[in-house]
């Protein structure tokens, strides 16, 4: 998921557009690879940048789902989740990956 989001953002926006939103002081992000999921979310929350994507998806719905998945991901990465993940969480992640494959290319 992280890789796909990074590819979408790197393919659609310039680094200055991204750092202007996520790292205005220029202290943390030197490349798209330095971005976090929270940074991806910040970029996609921006109505102007979202419009540049040209996706026929509702931005607010997409961002709400991305927030859910960010929480799931963080719980997994920090070993705070149940093992295995609930099917509903797995389905949400799969659905987002499918959307990113479909619209992100």
C-alpha cells in the first residue's frame, strides 16, 4: 500500500508541491521515499491536488477510508493488532490496493 501511494503521488505531483504541505520547513522530506502514510493522506486531502489526479472518486470518502487503513497499518507495524487481522480489515486493505492499481496507473 505504501509503495502504491508513493507511486501515485510521485507520478502526479512535484516534490515542492508535496513538501509545501507536509514539510514546509524542509527538514524531513528530501524525496518521495521520505514520506509517511500521514504525508500521503495530507497531500490527498488537499482539494486542489486531488483535482489534479482526475479520479472519479469522492475525496472525502477516499480519505476516510485511507485514515481507517492508516490506523490498521500502524497497529500492525507496531504490533498492536490481533493476529490474524480481522477479515473486514483485510478486505479494506485489499479494496484500497485495488483502487490504487485501477486509478493510479
